[in-house]
């Protein structure tokens, strides 16, 4: 029955294709959540469903099942469907004589949230949607107020306030701890942080550092002393600090002053030798004048005056050497300390950035908790006033947990909103559409359980539900295919089977082309809110044919009702409504043998007439009724067209 045609292979060229957009504008990765252009005809299938959901006589409660396999585009289809409904509602608000509702609210319920309780998840999503619209925020507040016992609300508000205050105290203490770490950052790096750069350097060069420190008179633990010296050098960084440290290292530490003193002594000795040589006649004459006993000494000294020049040279050399040794020791010592200071500065820069980021994050956290605490304080105060019988605001956070009490509040919240919708209150939506998606995030049994509970909660006037799911996944929760089919029959009044992308080669090519060229979904044409395809009246011949085919399509009143509903839904898409009625009936309850027989009958030239053998009396009867309604024989081409539309609204399993 599915005529798959071989895809047309485009001609291969060696010339590079013209890009619609420059390569720099194309995405390198396309996320799963992005809604692409409609390449598989989903919009045509969903358009009448959107009109049904937005129509005042669309009927509620109602559940639309969007069925498709994994990756078939169910989430995107639900987004498109709601966008179409919103467009109809918006257009109705601007139209003088609209046929659609103008106040329609969509609430998306993540299936993962259903796990903590369907009532709580649905009420939370509904509450968020009402508040987000702003138009219905007052209804959300009123429903929350009515759904919550004032004394319970006061107690819960106080408990939340106490919890928020405790959390705030903890976060403030954490902020103080981080700021304390920032204040003692240097000490933390030097003495508490293992593996810092300066610590690694000190331990790797321990022997060298210890020898240099002990040579300068430092006793005790050499690593700790080295780190203290590095800290001092870091605190006095800069040219002035370096000069001061160099000057201090020349004379302050052990051995340095002694070298300087001896250098001075040597220079004084050199000076004395120079004076003695220049004034030799004076002191030699004085020495001879003392007496005959000193004359030999004076003569000897006069004979060896050249020794004074040698003494002067040696003394100057020793003095200079002592100065050089002093400076060399100072430079070597300073090099080690400055290296430690440089490593310490690097460690500080790294850690300071991390701590400042943590301080900023924690400050924002504390500020947010402070605001939340102030808000909860106001809420608690107003809740206490309300419990005492005085008027107060209704900004009470509903459904705080997954308790039975919260579930009862959620149920009451939904009931109050449903009542406002049923009464037609001006501040309430005319229809609320709950969208349930991603059921496969739950185990099959839990997904089925949540779906049943959600169906009961949303079976209220003014409510409709869209469930996007993989029927094969959900069927695993039931005992056999018959039980699953029966469950689906009860749960979904309007089935929509998304066209299988794998059977549409042209659509798949168009879809891939849109991804490669970064094509976005086209802007939808303005919708006409003054006319609806579903409002087209049924002709007597249609009524007669659908009534005639009903026994062929349904074995129960529920199935007959769905057959009639689907015919009304799909007839606007069908060029031949009689053929559509027959194919809907065939798809609803035909046996596998009948389906095979019809498939064989449709396998031929499109202009040829459909022929059914006498061995298929039900098919022959349905075909005869269809031909009578049409006034001419049904052709293979018309049958294929009708079948392609009918299978878009088939019930799975």
C-alpha cells in the first residue's frame, strides 16, 4: 500500500556548488532542540488539528496523540502545533468576527517532572504558564490562594523562611571563609599549600639554600626561613626595594660586616704605607735622632723603603678582594631570595584570581539568597495575616515538594483554574492545552502510570492535552499488544501519526539541504481567523456514506465516535471525501487480509479503477458504497491519495 519510489540521483559535477551562506555563517553542530524547516509535510497534517484545538466547538476535554518513532520529530511537531494554535488565537484577538478562541494558553509539562507526581508537575507547569503570560497572573495567585489552607500555607512559608535563613547563614560563613583565605593568601601559599611553585623550588634546592642561609647566620628550619625572606622580598618589590635589600645584604648578615671591616683595615694599611713612603725622610731623620741605638734600624728601613710600595699594593688588593667577596656573597644570596619572591608572586597571582572568582560567585549567591529571604519574609508575614483572617497577598509558592499534601494542593489548583475556564471568566483562558513530551525519559511502566494520572487530572472542561510519544515504547508497559491497543483507544481521542521520514526520500534530501545551508523555518503566512475548514457543513451524501461505513470502521461506540471525528478533521485536506471515508474506515478496523487485498488492488496504474474480488465481501461492500457516493468508480490514484491522508490520523497498534 506504500508506493516507495526510487530517489532521483542529482547529476554529479566537479564544479563546487554555490553556497547559500558563507561557510563562516554555517553551524558546525546542529542541536537536537533546534526546530528546522518543515521538509516532511508535518504542517499539513497538523493544521486541522490546530484548528480543532483552537475552535470553540472543538470539544474538551480532548487528548491528541502525536505518534512517531525515535527521532521522528515529535517534539518539533508539538512545538509547531502549539505555534499554529497561538497564531490562530492571536489572529482571533485582532479579528472583528473570529471563529477561533482568542485566549488559549499552552503549558509544557516535561515528562521527567511527572515522576515526582503528575498533579504537582502539571500544576507547576500550569502555574508557571499562567504567571509567564502576565494576562493570567491574577488567576494563578487566586488559584494558589484557594488551593492552600491558610494555616498550612503560613506554616510552610515559615518553614521555607527558616530554611532560607539557615542556608543564607551557611553561605555567608562560606563567603567569610573565602575572604579570610584571600586575606591570608601569602601565608596559605607559603606554609599551607603543598605543591606551590615556591615550595617545589625550595625542596628541590634545599641543600644550596641551606648552605647560603647558614653562611649568612640563619639557623633553624631553612625552608621556612627561605619562605619568610621571599615574602619580605615580595612585599618590598620594585627598584627601591631591590636597592634596599642589596644594601642590607652587604653589611647586615653574618660575615658581611667582618669582610667590610677587614677591607677598611686593608685600605687604611695601604694608606699608611703610602704616607710612610712619602714622608720617609721625616720619620727616618727622627728615628736617627733618637740615638746611636736606632741608627741601624733607620738605615735598614731606608734600604728597604720599596717594601712599603709592595705593602700598599697588597693591602689595596686584599681590601678590593674582600669587597668583591662581600658583594658576591650578597648577590648570590639575593638571587636565591629574589627567585623565591618571583615564584611566590606567580603563585599569588594564580591563587588570587581563583579566590576572587570564588568571592564574586559566593557574593552573588549570598545576594540572591538575601533577596530570596527578604521575599520569603514578606510571604510568611502575609501568610500569617491571611491565617489570622486579614487580607494579604497570594504570592505563595505552591507545591513545594512531592508530599500528599502538595499533591492535594496541586489538584485543587488545577480544579480552580478549570472552574474559571468553564465559567468563562474574563481573566481566565478559554482553553488550556497541556503538552506532555519526552515520556521515554521514564521507565515504560512509570510513563504509562503518569499518563493515566495526567489524563484524569486534565479531563476537565476547557482543557486539551497533547502527548508526544513513541507508541512502541509506551506499549511495553502493557501486557501484550491487545491490552496496549485498548489502553491507547481509551487514552487518545485524536491520533496523529507523523509521516515516516524514512519513506520520504525527497523530504529527507530537502531536510539535509536545509541543514547544510542553515535554512531556518520559513515565516508562516498570516492565518485567517475568520474562517475554519472544519466548519464546512457535511453534505447529505457524506452523512449517508459515513453512516454506511461505520460498521466497517468500528466495533464499539468509542471507535465509531473516533471514526466520525477523524473524518471531520481530515476532510478539509482530501480532494475526494468519499475515498477518504473509505480509507479511514479501512485503516480503523480492517483485517490484515483485507489490508493486503486493498494493497494489491491499489498496485497499478493510477487511472485504473479499484477492483475487489468476491472473496472480500466487506471490502466489496465498502467499495460499492463509496462508488455510489462518488457517482463514479474509485480510481487507484484517488485511493492512494485518500490512503496517504488517512494514515496520518491512524491509531497505532
